[in-house]
């Protein structure tokens, strides 16, 4: 059975993926804290950018998903959506 994704809810998808990007951004925070505590002046400056990694990733993730979701919807109207095969599981 083949189905097509013909439309993506841009705002809802952006919200969900923004939360995921925010959570993934904490990897940068865990890198940045030792840089701030133990690093030289230059390392502390870089560590501050890492500390705010979740915010940067959330904002950039939201904007990218918003733009690419809107582009997908336009292209799906012209070319058709992404086709997926669905197999029922019993």
C-alpha cells in the first residue's frame, strides 16, 4: 500500500523539532561548562557560546524547519509528495 505525504503542518512541525533541537543543544552546554571553568580567557569566550547552544540550536532549528516545511508543501503540490510504503503489522 503506497501513501503520499502531501502536506506538512509547518508550524506544528517547527514547534516539535524546535524542542528536539533544544534538547540536543545541551550537548554543547556540557562541553561549554568545563571550558568556562578551566579554560583561558579565549576558551571562556568560546565556552559562553557553547553554553547558549540550546538556544542557538532551537532558534536556527525552528527557522530551518519553518522554511523547509513551507518549501516542501509548495514542491509537493507541483511534484507530488514523498511516497511511503505502509505494511500493516498484526
